[in-house]
C-alpha cells in the first residue's frame, strides 16, 4: 500500500531532503520492524496541527520508524497519513486499521538505527 510518493524533494527545517521511494521488500521489512512498536503519536479531535507535525517530526528524527494512531477522523485516515507524510518528509510504509506506520531515514549515518538493504 503506497500512501505517499513525492515527485520532488521537500524541505524540512531548512534542509533539502529527498524522500526516496521504497521498494516492496523494504516496505515489508519496515512493517515487520514496526510490528512490536506502540503508537507514539495520536491524532485526535483537533486533527493535524502544527504541534502534531512537530511531534511527529521529532519522533521520526529520533526513532526513524514510528506508528501514529488515528483516534478521531477515522474516515479520513488515508488523506491525513498522506498529509503527515508530506509535512514531515516521511513515507507511510503501511496502514492497519487506525494505525499508520511512517519511516524517515536519519540523515546522519552514525545516528541511523535502521539499515535498509538495496540502498543506493
């Protein structure tokens, strides 16, 4: 399930970051890693706010792979997942029920926690 595939690089915190499209095997691997994770962010009745985007951005900066739970807006979860992905320069690698999984590679190789195979 591909929820976010940007055509052009995006800018986050003044840095120019290109989000690469992940292969199917990379997505499968990331979903497997996320299986044991608990959601770190919840999207509630306020929807997507600047504070929520900041929290997701910080969580991705530290963890690289996170789960976001949609408590409110359950009908619009795909659109909201796309919006979160665009605003945080991340890629939604899967969605099960009301939980979406997001991945953003750590730019600093020394701080990177997840290594994907077949990376160029």
